[in-house]
C-alpha cells in the first residue's frame, strides 16, 4: 500500500473518518490496528517481525529500568540492540551475497548449483528498528522512563504514516502525543492536507518525471558519454530530494490529520553552504540518530583531532552501509566522511566559550552542490564500475563545446515542452525552498486573499492529477532501504 496509490487514499479516508468517531480512550487502539493492517497489507509476515521487535524492546526497556547494576543494564541493552542489528545485517547482505555467489557459479569459478533462495528486505524495517533501538538506548541512559503501557509503545513503533520510511521518531516527543486527547482541529487538518499535496507534487510531478530520464541513462551508462552524465546527475540530485522529502511531507501531513506532530526531516538542503550544513538539513531524523547514537558515543568532537576524524569516518561508513551493502553506498558514505574531515581543517573547532560567526559566501553554494552531485554518482550507479565509468566520461569531448552539447541533446532526446516543464518545476521547488528558509510557505499562502491562494491550490492539484502516472504507483526510493 504505497502512499501514492489509490488503495492508500481510500484507506486514509476511512481511517480518518473512523478515528474521530471512536471515543478518545480507544483511539490509540484504533490507530494501532490500522497501522498493523497497513503494514500487513504489504506482507502478512511483516506484522510478526514488527510485533516481535516491539515486544523485545518493550520488555528489555522495563528490565533496564528495574536493573540497578551497570553490568546488568549494559547486558539488557546489548540483548536488545545486537539481535536487531544482526537481523538488519542478514536482510541487507543476504541477497547481494547470493547474487555474488551465483555470478561466480555462472563464471565457472564455483562447482555448485545456483542458489535460488531470496531474502528480501521487509519494507520499513531499517526505520522502525532504529526507532526501537533509539528508545532502548535513551532508557539505558536515563533520558526517558520506560513506557509501561504496551499499546502506546506499540503505536510509537508502528504508527503507519512514519512506518515505512520515517521520519525516525523519538519517544520523548511522540509517546506523550499518543496519550493526549486530540479533538478535531480544522487548521491542523487543512495544514496536513496542504503539506501532503506539496509532497505529492514533489513525488509525482518532479521525482517520477525526472526518474524516467535518469534511469534510462544510469541503467545503460556504457552507451553514453559527456555532458549527458552531468545533466542526469543533477537531475538525480533533484529526483532523490523530491522523492524522499516528498514522502516525508506526505508522512508529516498525514500524521497532522490525527493531531500528531512528526519531526521535520528536510530543511532546504540544497541551500547549504557546506557539507556539514547539508547534513543538518538532509534526512534530519536519520542524521541526528547517527549523531546521537554512533558519533557522540564514539567521542564526537570532544577528542583529539585524529580521533574526531576517525569518528566522522566511522559514522559515515555506517551510514553508507545502512543504505546497503553495495560498495557504491559504502564509498558514498566514505566520501561524505572525507569531505566532513576536510571541513574540520577548513573550519577549526571552536574553543570552549568562544563565539565564532563565520561569514557565508555565495560561491560556497554551487561548490557544495557540485560536491554533493559528485557523491550522488556513487549512490545512483548500479555498480562501482558504472560509477567510475561515468566519472571518467563526464567531460568526454568537452574540448569541442558544440559537439559536447549536441551529443547530450541527442542522447536525452526530450521534447521541448518536457524540458520547459522540468525547468518550471525546478524553479517552483527552488522558490519554495528559498522562502521556507525564512518562514513556513504553507502558512504564508494560507494568509493570502482567496483570489491569490486558490489559483495556487488549483494549479497544484491539476499538476498532481496530470502527472499521476495513469494510476500506476511508483515506489519511493527510500523504501528499498
């Protein structure tokens, strides 16, 4: 049941109506049942995995709070974290490993029958496992009390708007909201619907349209050279942002319908003046998770410079591996780690009590974006060989500018109107993100006169309807992680 499917639209309408008809004391139960129905619609077995991990972390958190000795507390924590990490490792590495073994068998290097076993990564498991582990670690550190009501905790882990791809929530923020009485709030609901519409615009009108061109080139890279790779890499940078931030907007807006505030996951990331700033604006719920539960426990920046550099590299390598066991993801994480390390030398660590105001220069924006696009090549390429081929051919024939441009135009083969439409959508995205640096765009539009705001709403809805891919729902990129 994808967010961009008609099935989900029907499901959401039914759940929304029934939610406000159900007595307050039973709403948590209704949302919990709806969340499990949503997840098990994808595969019945997913529900048992979700329930099992929820039971494990619920029981261990209670035990953590009862246990007084540090040794036993650490043992309880490890009993929760290690199984979840091992399960994730199996799901993320099994299929790629089987594929590599089968490749060796096909090449005649192994004398055995090809393996037919397929172990697929359950949708959302990386996200709700991390949310559960974060909760367990917070209880261990004494930041929060263990939740005694199993139903509320189960809803915290399984709430359907955020279940498949986040934002990864924190217990101290979400659990109190599930317990609080939430009457119907017109402003909250309309805000949520508008945010969802903007998310659908980003997914259907921008991401899915760009994906058609990007996939064509990246899936057959050896058929192309030159400027075409630069163009489609920039297009992929926009595609993945609109795809994932579009999902996050839909999830946050959907939660708003039920009076729940989820964590903001993106804050105009391509307006960043450095790689460090980019990571404070991109996939915020995951980047802060790695900061709080990996980087800081390793010592963070409170250690010597060489150790801080090592901590940064480990954190980003783990982040790369979280996305997948392919070398492309690990190298993508490693490059981001290296860029962060370089920035620690460019921008030295502040001394205690020192206030440093660093002036931002306009040229830092394009440089940061170019570096990000370079890293996206590894993220999008199907293999490491493909990535290096693309990089080696980026400026092929660039010494002849006219030929360089003509080759790209022929390879892309896009109609003029398609190009105009893409440029307009990029402009709309850029304006929205630029304004949102200063204020909430949705609330800004809502304050305008009817003759100003309603044409915007109509254009948004018409665009979504025109680009809805004839009812065929395309999967969000981050569902594979």
